[in-house]
C-alpha cells in the first residue's frame, strides 16, 4: 500500500471510530492528570490514536507490547481491546511500574504482564501474535537483537509499531530506529509515519481530519516519531 493509500486508510479510521476515540481520549486525559507525578507518558497524540484505531480495525486476538514504562501505551492498547470486546495483551518490561498504574477494570481478564529482561523471556512470547508494539531500549544493540531473535518468532504480515524512530527528518544514527529502518529498506518494506518532521504532509492531513471531527489530543504533543509497517 502506498503512503497516500495508507493515509486515506488511517483518515478513514478516524471517521469510522470517531465517537469511540473521543471517549478514549477523554479517558486518557483524565488518567494522565490523575497520575501526574507518578507517570511520564511516552506516546504522542497522533501515534497513540493511530495505534488505538489500528487495533480497533484489525481486531487482533493477541497483542504483544515490548516496553511499558508507566503504562501510557499499555492503557491505550487495553482500551482498544476492551472496545473490541475481544483480544489479550501480553506486556514485557524490566520494571513493573505499569502494574501500579493500569486501572484494574481496564486490565480485567485481558492483560498479562511479564517482568524481566526480554532476552531471557523469549519463551514467554505468546504464539500467534497478531500485533507487535515496540517501545523499549532505543539503542542500536537492542534493535539488532530483536531483529535477529524476536522478529523471527512473529508471523509474517502482522502489523508492527516501533516508537522513537523519526524524532527528526531521519532516524538518528546508531539508534534502534536506524537499524530497523535499514532492515526494512533492505526488504522493500515501506513504513507509515505521522512524524511532524519526517512526514509533515501526513501530519497536517491527519490533524485536518481530527479538527473536522473535533478530536483533541490527550497530551497536546506533536512529535509522533513512531513508524507503522507490516512484518515481511
């Protein structure tokens, strides 16, 4: 799918799920304010919303999250599964801050958290992952590691999100983002991004649609460095 087609698809999702998204944005804004001082949100507004919308539309049965920190991304992912009425999230992180942050009614029976080094927990990776979300160590070595050890465990063709790639016009040299982008380019895989600096036209069009629909962000942040692609 070309960028313009993917942009049209994403804008269509905003329109399709606008009422649900407005409710989740308000939920997340309230959550952020209540957790002030105990949580540092990571995802920016567009990338969080797009992640939610993709999960709503793809309706994955099994989602894997690599990197939770304080639970901002975790709550977005769980909200999509809740609103779908199906699916389970498996989250992995070295620290367990997220356990104290995620509301119990949102975690319910749809969340599994695994604490520890991902390198020692490959056996806990669920079978048949339908969506992979990556926001962990952003160094080149970790990127190299999961390209070699984690990606081969994933089914071909599944949607993948990787955070902190396009903070500027390009991925930072010697970063996780740089090795992932290079790996994808070698395989002819195009990425989609709403990064303000890397993809300004996409950023502007999505914001135009959001304004049309009356959608305001839960954080008010605009970098959106995440990339979205399908695993080759």
